[in-house]
């Protein structure tokens, strides 16, 4: 493979970005960052992308663990695209630091605003607001692909970046998702289809007597809740009347791990 994209995605935004980028690059494979792929520890390609959502202003923990383990050839062209709802916070800086610790340079960094998917706090975006994000994504992808095809160096510093990183770092330090799955439950609509278990990137859901049981190694990606065909999975009391979101151009089976 000429290039590899390592992608983590709960509701498909980052996977959509990865698919669109891979369509513009030569000979590119997308490998999802999930429990099943955590044993991948070296990469032979020398164009490497990390595409993932911003969580609590930083990097999802599974992505961090994946990057800590993987060995990358020193002169590789490494880039990232982060997707976010409001702000990319400290995510890119954190990635740069993880790579620097391994002696690897982050050559290019991009951010793309997508619909916010943290529906345990807020409602899904309206269709009009979603469309705005998707139109913006399309535009950004063509610029990004152009840069990547030329192995361009693209920095990410800008006005207010240092403040964003500092505040982001503070928010991230209190992010502890693993046990938060204790607040998921299913209502009467659950029919035992098992989709929630299949989309879970950390293999955190066991089906016991036809019902999901969460095993406390949760990333809070919300894939289980967002992709449940019955909208049966709830978080505390707050999601019962709230809609659900996943990217319309991604099929649930693309996220079966
Ligand atoms: C646990 C969690 C934390 C999030 N934290 C942030 C955040 O700090 N800032 C932000 O802009 N978006 C945040 N989001 C929104 C996602 O970054 C955004 O919707 C992303 O595009 C989702 O990507 P995915 O569909 O590939 O999972 C968060 C989402 C989740 C699930
Ligand atoms: S995806 Fe929904 S309906 Fe299917 S088993 Fe899980 S909770 Fe039940
Ligand atoms: S249990 Fe649900 S929210 Fe937690 S990692 Fe799995 S799919 Fe994501």
C-alpha cells in the first residue's frame, strides 16, 4: 500500500472523511482503530494519516494507545485530520507530542467541523445545520487531498491556538470515559438484534440473554446508542426524547468491528 489511514469513528463523521480522502489518494487502505486492531504495531507505508474525532478537547484514549504502540518509519509523511463539533482544542498538539516522543514529525494537520454527536449533552444538529457541515467538508477535502498528494507541510498554529490548547488540555485531563457506560440502559424497544455490540470499537458490549451488557471499557463514542435501529439505548434520563445522529453516507456495516 502506498498510503494508510488509521481511523477511529463512532458515528461515521471521521470515517466519511477518511473515505473521501482515500478516494483522492493513490493506493490507500483505511484501517479502523478498534480493539480488534490494537495488535497492529508496525506500518510499512510511508504516507500515514490519523483521522479521528475530538473528545473532550483531545484525542480519544484508544487512539492515543494505538499511536503509543505503533512503530512508524522515521522519514514517513504523517498527517492528521480531526473532526469536531465546536473546537479541536488540544487534540492536534497532543498528537504532535505523541509522535515527537517516537521521533516522528507531524507534517500536516487539518481540522473539519462536522455535526456534534455528543447527544448525552445536546440534541442532534438540524438537517440544515448538518448540510452546512457536509458542504464544508466537501470543500475542505479537495484542498486537503491536494496538499496530501504533494506531501505539503501544513502547520496548525494560528491566532488563539495556544489558549485553545491550554484550556483544551484542562478539559481533557478530567475526561474518564471507561465507567460512564454504567449510565446506559435499554428501554422496551430493544429486540436483541446485537447491532450495538457489533459497532462498539472496544468490544465493550456483551449480549446476555438477548440484551446488551456494558463491560466498563467504554470510550463514550456513542456508536451503540446512535446506531441502535430501535433507538432503544438511553443515557441516564436525558436521551429519551432526544433524536439520534449518524453520518448519512456511512452504512452501519462499515463500522462493524
Ligand atoms: C465523548 C465525546 C466527546 C466530544 N468532545 C468534543 C469536544 O471536546 N469538542 C468538540 O468540538 N466536539 C466534541 N465531540 C464531538 C465530536 O468530536 C464530533 O461530532 C465528531 O465529528 C464525531 O466523529 P465520529 O462521527 O467519527 O465519531 C465529542 C463527541 C464525543 C462522543
Ligand atoms: S442495537 Fe438496540 S435493539 Fe439491537 S440489541 Fe442493541 S439495544 Fe437492542
Ligand atoms: S459501549 Fe457504546 S459508547 Fe462505549 S465504546 Fe462501545 S459503542 Fe462506544
